[in-house]
C-alpha cells in the first residue's frame, strides 16, 4: 500500500529533468520542507493541485504522483503542484501535523501554520484557472467534491466517475459528517456540494486551503473526497480520473472565456 514521506519525496525528485522543476520549500519556524513541483511556461493557463493536508488521507498524494509519473496531465496548461502539504502528518498517519494542528484550518490571515504560510507566500503572486485539493473521507460511500466559483466542473467530474463505473456518494446520510456546513449554508446534490466561500469561511472561523485559494488566487476551486473505506486501488483510480476530468472540463467548457474578467 502506501509508503513513507521520504519515498514520496524521492519519487518526485526523480521527475526532475522530465519537464518538471521539483524543489523543497522551507517551512519557516519548523524543521521541515514541502515539495513544490512545477511545469509549463507562464503564458499557459495555470492549474494548482495540492494533496495530503490531512495525513491520514494518503490516496491523494500517491494518486497525484502516479498521475504525473504516467504523463497524465494535459500539457496545454502550466502546473504548480503541492504533492503533500502535511509531511509530518503523512508519516505519522494522523490528520494533524506534528504541531497538533489541523492544517486545513490554518490558511487564514496569510497562514497560521508553518506549512500554510510557506504555501501562501510561494503562491502570493500567482493566479490559477483551477485549483484542486485531494482529500479522503472515512464516512463516505463514494466519491464527492466541493465546488467553489460558480462553475459546473464538479458535475462533469461526477459524470466521468459514473461513466467509469466508480462509486459516487449520494450525499444523503454521509452529509451530516462531511463538514461544518448544513443545508442553510450550502447546496448539495449527488456527488457535489457547492458553497459560497465567504459563508464557509465564517463557519470555519478560518480558511481551508481551497477557501484561501478560491478567495485570492483561483477562478475555480474543487476539493475531491474519496471514501477511505474503499480499496486502495479504487481510491487511487478515483483521484486520478477526477483530476483528469476536471482539467478536461475547463479546457472544453467555458473555462477560457473572459479571462480578462477572472479576478475582478
Ligand atoms: Zn481531508
């Protein structure tokens, strides 16, 4: 099954020279670094993908690595990848970092953890057409996503999962445990929750990675959740397919329309 953080890091570094720049970004105030991988020139529309902010959700980091190793990312875009945003939690298999923090509640105010601060600082001057964050959910029965930004990409991702025969969560019973929101603060349908990022931030009292990037840097933001009760291979397949489907969606859909009005 899944390996250690040093193994993950080694495999990312092996992609150097394969069109990928792979570097370690220091976490100021903590004895650790984050991997940041980039490809493509700045004239291409940019996509940000992150994984592993919760250390007990390992399918995202390994799925993203496999997707890149197999050349599965559309070269029509440039990429900034954060392959594992909670390295200490990843190795300890805990949701929290070694500092005892749920890092996905520390992306407010320029970053309230060394990891969040490193990511937000590095991303400061960047704008993204699409942001994706990869998670897992212990209560889910199938794949689902959160979508911010008013697009329809999440529906196309769910349709791609359906077409491949992969399970999609109906978001009925499991919705109660899916997060801090209820039916007054978001809209849910099979496989997809849409929320206003301002309302969700108010409920959280801080910002998640996706909320911070939706607020500051990305036109659209998707958070993917795979069911951690499902088999390892199935979870990897779901994340890989969902990422590819989201990228295909913005390259076909209205994603390239009115770029000049993106960040008003
Ligand atoms: Zn998570």
